[in-house]
C-alpha cells in the first residue's frame, strides 16, 4: 500500500510499482491510460476497485472540478461556477458504459 492509501503492485514489464485502480481502469477501457489521465473513485473509497466505481478523467484539472462539485453537494451548497465554465470542453467517461 502506498503512503497515499492506494494499493500498488509490482509490474514486471515496467519494473516498477503501479497503482491497482489504474490497472483496473486500463483493463476496463481496453487500453493503457494516457499520460495525465486521472482515475477517480466515485464513492470516495480508495479500496473499492469495481469498474463501476471508477471514473476516467482527462486531466488533474477535470479531477479537481469533480471533487469541487462533490464537496459542494455533500455540504448542500451550490458550486461557485457553472459546470460548463469549470470543465471548459473536458470529457469524462464512466468506465462501465452499461451503467
């Protein structure tokens, strides 16, 4: 387990530790994750690795938008900006397309 709470495993091909949630996401997408793509746990549980709990975001900036919206919603508050202003063309795709 990494210091940030995410489970890691050794990748013999890459010869380094990799995060399990990123492996699950890549497998669900059917491709390797691109540089900068971020995987978000929808229910906030870093140990819940079900594909339906994972959301692939195109950037850390898009991830910050999602977390801002979740924080505001959990407190019963409106976001500071309109969603369209915050994402500015970013696209978020749930990994489980059947959901």
